C-alpha cells in the first residue's frame, strides 16, 4: 500500500510560467508572470520543456531581463492565454482522492490510487469557452490541483518523487456523468473537446509553499460550490508520482490531475442536481495559483 503522506521538498527556481498566443503569428509563446506584467521569453525558450531542461540558464536569463533598465512587459489581462502545457505527452487523472468527496459519493476510500486519463483534445485555456456537446445533460465541474512533471522518471522512489515535480497549476476535470457512468470505464465522459482546462499559470514549488495546505474553491457563476483544502487528499503528490511511475515513464510536461474535493454537482442530495448549463461560468481558485475561469456554451 502507498504511504498517504508526503512532505514537501522545495525547488531552487521560483517563477510563474504561462503560455500565450502571439497576436500576429497565432503561435504559442512562453512567458514569465511577474508582479509588473508578463515577460516574453520565447526568444530564448520555445517550450516549457526547454526551460525544464535548462533551469539554471532560464533562471539567470530571467533575472538578467528583470534587472535590465528597460524591458517590455505585457499585461496578462490583454493576452489570450493557452493551456499551460500545450502538448503534454500524458494527462493522467486520479479519482476519489479526497476523503470528504468519497464520503459525499458514498464510496470507500481507495487503498490504491484510481488512475485514468484524458487526451490533448481536452485541453483548454483560462478564459476560453468550452462547448457543451449535444444530447448531454449531466455536465459536472471538478476543481483540481494539477502536478506538472519536470523531468523524466520511471520507478521513482517515493523519497525522490518531489524532485520530479516542476510545479502546480489549476485544473477542471469537466465530466459528463451520463457518459462516465454508462459503463464501468470513465473515459468517454471525460474526453470531450475542451474538458480539461488548465491554468492560468504554472507556479514552481517555491512559489506556492506546501502544496498540501492550499485552499481550493470552485464557483459556478457567483455561487461557491466547492470549498476545501488539499490537505484532505488521500494520496498526496509524493505517493502519486511514485505510484504512477511504476506503470509508465513520466516525461517533462506531463500533467497529473490529483482529484477533486467535495461539492461536485453529482454529490448533491437533491433530485434536481446543479449541473453546468449553457451560459454558466466556472472558476477554480487555488491558493497561490490564481483563478482558472471558463464559460460554457452549447455546441
């Protein structure tokens, strides 16, 4: 059985990284979010994985740019953001990983992590619009803390697992419950286009402090639906990374969604459950990670 506890080991490079769309070329650019704006570093690093592979160079260059007498910074509010990792090799998800969520769903707390996947077609960005497919009527939100893997690893020892984590971001594991539970496999209900928004940025380890003491909230429009803390996780980051790496090689840029807390629409005891509908806006807000907001419209 996996140890369900995990202590944090901090990284040396502290920054917030995001992806945005160049308004002229339409291509993704990599940026660093600072207190004064976004620094475009795409001239030096084409992808997030390039930063991961050259951490010391990245840290030195960013420090140099920020100390320059004149530097062009962009307002994040004026940028069209992309998914924080536009093309990960893997999107791995963990089910029933909060104790109180298991209780609300009347499910036994798992002895091992429940692992499933999403694909790159599900990725969406902060402030993007997500289409609700035709003939679906049980669309649910799942605010989640997501791990971003920083280096390649297989059979990673639990005590070394935090060294393989580059940072964290917000995610929403949007789910069509009617398709999810139509069979014993969840994949169909998790795989619609745009059903995995991530962002708005990745915060490296030192930026967020202890990742298992973060308040996590989800709003639908202005109504607070989920309000919990990552300390309620059954399996924490260290155990998840170690466990998952037994079955597959983790690569830089891989995303691991760590599960959702209590408060999902499917957990409501009322007959008329508050599913997401066209016109709704859903916001996932995690302490130290900002807010991930998406509007839902009919396809």
